[in-house]
C-alpha cells in the first residue's frame, strides 16, 4: 500500500519548511 500526498498537502509541507528555513536564517544572522 503506497500513499501519494495531494498537491495541497505537498504545498502545505513546503510552506512549513520554507518558514522554518527563513526563521533559522534570521536567528543566526542577528
């Protein structure tokens, strides 16, 4: 049984990753 995430779920996860990536960058910049 294989599971394929929908486009909406993929975009949601992608937004989360981008959000944490930018907060990580800002944290170590200051």
